[in-house]
C-alpha cells in the first residue's frame, strides 16, 4: 500500500473511532469543561477545513491562508463559535462532509510530494506528511478522551 493510501486509511480509521462513539453518547455530556460532543465535532471539522485550505494552496500554487496564525486556542474558539448556531445533526453532517472533501484533495497530491514542505494552518512550515500525522493523532486523541468520558462520566473533566 502506498504511503498516501496509508494516510487515507489512517484518516478514515481515526474518523471511524469517533464515529463509532456517537450512537452511545449523551449529546449534553461535557467532554471538556466548555465542550460537549457538538463542540468537539465542530472543532475537528474546523481543523479539517484548515488542512483542506493548506493542501489546496499547495496544489494550486497559491499563497496559503493561515487561519490559526493567531494561535491554536483562538482558532479553536473561532471554529466552534462559527458553528454554534448549528444543531447537533447539522454539526455531524458538516464534520462528515469536510472529511469527504479532504480525501479527494489528498488523491490529487503525488506520492513523492508528501515530503514537500508547506505552510501549516498555524503559519509554521511542515511537510504534508507531518500535517497529516498531526491531524490523525489529533482526532485519535479526541476519540480517546470521548471514550474515557463515556466510560467514566463522573470523573473530573480535563482541559482541552
């Protein structure tokens, strides 16, 4: 299996980890002090959006936007706030849709270009592989926290 296909498989597996938790979750339960599952999904969708922007800019040769250049926390707050008027079902659909948009963009990138250095959504330089690894680990980490919250709803919340 090519490296690119391994990334696509890992992105899909990370998404499936979270997706598998959704049917059993109380949508009002706090996952983090200020976030329910709705906000977590909005947050993940926002990072897929940012990854899409970075990869599209690379493909088209345009100047990449850096939506998180003011910092990770302000970007997280912004992406959640932008989606705050959506209900839970709408958030789930958007979260699914942005990943459906990301995968075809990855297919457009040649295998040998995965090591190319691009501008990250937060303004630093990073390889495409590095960005994908961060996004995969990010979703896996959230899946782990969600799973732990569901199994232990009375434990104190951890900060995001």
